């Protein structure tokens, strides 16, 4: 899965091609790790939802999941920016 930054660079013919194969692999590994964290968070939330009955608890769990996913995605982008910025 490509980030918005990578897609924009591809469309503009930008610096994406300048990344070394090693950096591209590191970026892909960061994506894989983030996707695994997101999948684990979703699975955990689904398991908890299966036992919940109160609407307020369900809403709080879903809101928490959204926040957790957003946090994982932001962390992923910070890590990818550090890799891209390396000389």
C-alpha cells in the first residue's frame, strides 16, 4: 500500500525513483509492520465487541479503535519520513 506522498511523486515523476532498493524495502517493512498492528487492533476490538452488550461501551470501543489506528498510521508516516530523509 503506497502513501499519498508516494502516489503524488509517481504522478509527478518525482523523486520516488531516487530511492535505493534498500530504502524501498525498509519503507515496505514499515508498511507491513503497521498493517500487522492495525490487524491486531481490529481483531482485539472484534473479540471485545463479541462480549459487549451496552451501546455506550460499544461506541467507546469503536472510538478507541479509530484513535489507535490513526496513531499507528501517524507513527508509520513519521518512520517513513525518517527513512526518506536519510542521506
